[in-house]
């Protein structure tokens, strides 16, 4: 019984934490623009959760068009370029601009704050900002230097090793994948890929349009727009956006949305992080959770049947005890209630043990989950669905204890008292 409950608790808690964390983390960005290869979900997992490298890159000129192009400027509030590089001490290195920490807000409403140091600055080519967890795991502090080998870096005679980046800031915890990331200046990323500055004299680096980046994070200007899922079934990307106050009947559905125009003009994929993560959990992870919960419930049922057989078989040995109780004035109902209570206490005892084992199991696999998907699972996080186990166990114990209770109820006092 304890094993079955442990499995149910582990599945429910881990799924709940992952579901909440992924959906909350996806709230920081409205759209993600990425390379045409792969799927929108792959773009979201790579550009937002840093769980994988994207299969391709896009030109830096695409970001420039998104940021300042007349076709998009009326709807794009903020556009942030990112380039995914290799890892340092197991932490993902993300090349971006200082605007990442000034224009974006994590969980869609909280500004980034610094536990120590400051944000990167324009001209600080080799400055780096570390997430809270990344700084602890990499054992780096403000002022420390580290070498970051970029994904496209190829050593040359003039530049045999990567240049070093200096930690100038450490973020406060955010509860998002950014806690486990190392952010470096995008200019430094470009310099390392080309091994030279465009102006050696004044040390000014000019970003070139032919440089490559991984993705562009977008925040829309009008936060009141309501995404309408397209009829073409393309991963839920809306065909157009409608202002809630606009008369839907008079709205022209042929008017293309920002996402449609981006795909048509730039040969990119556009993904909505919130929608992609919701689809992932509802269509894939949710089904896996259901299978695991059903399996765990079957373990509980088998354990309950075993408990019923055990109590039933013990009735022959306890007939004399039951007869003595009856002789001392206990009614048939009292005897029956005692057997039912025994079954219920055994079930609830197994349930308590199972909850302890379940949370202990979460503590054991938590580091593995954190390493795989960069989500910290609190082993003592309590899910409200765990409360449903209590009435469930009581009901199940009452059902399996009923047959032994009936046997006790029908015990013949005179016959059982005979030696």
C-alpha cells in the first residue's frame, strides 16, 4: 500500500511542479522567432528553456528588421536577440544584449534584479551576467574570469584559445531556467566567431548583418490582444490578433497577423511559448502522467486485495478472541466495526508511509530532473491532489475490509468458545 501511494505522490508532485514551472517560465515572452528547421516546440525548448541546441540559426539582419522594420514596428514592443553557445561547468551560455535584463520581465511581471554587481553595458564586449544557480555551480563571483568556447569558435594561430569573459553581475533567483544560465555580451560572441574587431584602434565592434544568431524573443506592444488559434492547425500560431473591444463580425480575417508576416517575409518559424508548453503538457506529458497514475493505482488495488486476503485468513485464528468479545457484551456490529477500522488503519498507515517514501523519491530524482530540464523540484512541495488519497484510501479499505468484517459478524460464539 505504501509503495503504491509513493508512486502516486511522486507522479502527481513532479508533474505539478513541472507543469507550473514550464508554464510560468514561458510567460516572459509573447513570441519566439527561430530558424525554419525543426518544430516550434523545439524553438521554445531551445530559446526559452535552454534544454537543447537549435538545429539551425538565422541572420542577425532578421533581428534588425524585426526591431526597426516598418512592417513589424507597430506591433513589436521589444525584440531581444539571443545566440546559444556551448556550456561552462555544465551551465548553458547564452549570448544576448543588456536589454535582456532591462526590457524583459520574468514570469511576465517581475523585473530582473541583481544579487551582486550590475548589468552588462554597451561596449563591454566580454562582460557576463550569471544566473543565481549558475554562479553557485560554476563557483564564480563578480570579478572572476572564465573561458567560454563558443559553438562556432575555431582556434587560429592568432587566437589559439577563447578570450575570457568577466563576471560583472549575478542575478537574484527567479525560479526560471535563467537561474541556471550564463549570459555573455552578444558582441563578444560575434568577436570570438570572427577573431577580430572591426576597428582595432578604438576597440569598437560593429555588429554585421551577416552574423548568425539562434532566435529573437519578442514582446508585443498591445498586451490586450487576444490570440486566435489558426484554422490551419500550425501549432496554434494565430492567424491574426483581435482587440477584445473590436467588433468580431466586422473584422477582416484575411488581415495577416504579426506571426504570419514574419513567416512570410523572413523565412522563419514563429512560436508562442505559452501555447507550445500547454500543448506539450496536455497532449504528451499529461498522457504519460495518466498512465503512470493508473499503474500506481493498480499497485494500490493489488495491495488492498492482499490486505483483504490476509485479514480474511486471520479470521480462523481469531475466532476465539471474537467469541470472547461477544461473550463480554460486544455486539455483532461492534465486532464488524473493529475489523473495518483495522482495515482502514492499515490503509492509512500505508498511505502515510507512502507519502514519506514518495517525497523521499522526489528528493532523490530531483537533481536528475534539474540537470535534464533545468527545473528545480522541491521534494517537500505539497500538491492539493494528495488530499484526495485520504478519502480514497478510506473508501478502498472499507470495501476490502467488508468481507472479513462479515465473517467476524457471523462468528458463532458457543462453537468458537469450545476448546
